C-alpha cells in the first residue's frame, strides 16, 4: 500500500475510534470488531464482516467455541482471543451483582459513615451521591477542617455530584466533640447547598451530622429549610460551635 493510501487508512481507523468514544451505539457490529482488532480499517472491517457472516450474526458469535473462533474467517488465535475477552467481559458485566450500598434512612447513612468519621479529631465534609433507586454512586470527601469548623466550597460539592451523574445528594459531616447537634453554621451551609442543588435539579435528601455513638438528621428534625439563605458565591463553614 502506498504511503498516502496508508495514511488515509490510518485516518479512517482513528475516525472510527473517535466515533466510538463519542457514541458507541452509532457504530455497526463490523466496525466495532474492526476497532477491537486494530490495524487497517478496510482489512479489519472486512474481517469483522466475514466473521459475523461465518458465525451467523452477533448473537451466534457469542456462543461460538474458542476452537471455532480460531478458524472462522481466518481469524487466528490472537484475534480470536481478543473477541473471547470482549465477550467474556460483557457476560460478566451482565451477571455481576450491584454491590453498591442502597442507603434508605439516616440511620443507614450513619452506620455507613461512622466507622470513618466518628473518631476523627478534625471535621470533614462528605457529599453522598445517589441515583434514582437510592443506590450510592459516589462518596466524596470535599473538605477537611479543624477541630470545630470546616470550610466547604459549594462548587466542590456539586462538582462531585455531577461527576457521579447523581439525581440526589446527601450531605454529611462529623463533630469531633461527639455532640452531633447542628450549629448555626451547619444550618446556614445546608441552606446554601439546597439553593445550589435546585440549580442542578438535584434532590437534597438530608444532612447528617455524625457524633460519638449518635447522629442528627436535619431532615428528620425539620431543619432543612430553617435558615435564611446566605450570600451566594461564598465558601461557607460547617461548625461544631453552637
């Protein structure tokens, strides 16, 4: 193949890869096999088409034995192994249980966080991100502070939630003093974060304050909407001081 034609083929392969990264569902079966195989686009796409034809379609391909794959359409052992690896990963993903915790109550949130937060000597602030089924999809520590205060930047809170593709969030922090009663700063911070959540269409499920052997749920205490909104754009502080 001449140099110009070779470069054009490389460009087509790269284009397939870029299309895959943008929209995997837009590629045909043969193109997906071509990306898996690598190499020249015409060669590997033709090989992908020949393999699908020999197997009788994509569904039939998934049930082929390794020895069959090695000889089908002149695939060879190396590319047959690539196909088997991809099919096995897909099979395992389909069968794998979802081990992410589903936290439905403030008590469950407390039991989840207490082993890491209850004995700390300084305050930390977590944002827990949930999907529509209340499955925890993200747990991010967005701030660390002193023994009685923790400055929280709302931008970091919502950056974590959006990165997790959350539909709902729950805020949590600890009080090293052991007393989980929320301070005025805690309530002010919660109100500010609730206002930010509305902008991103996120539900705020609760704000749980972790103490020594006990906790306070602001939702259960009716405190989620109890404080006037602070000036927007400020980094606010959760604090242990009442």
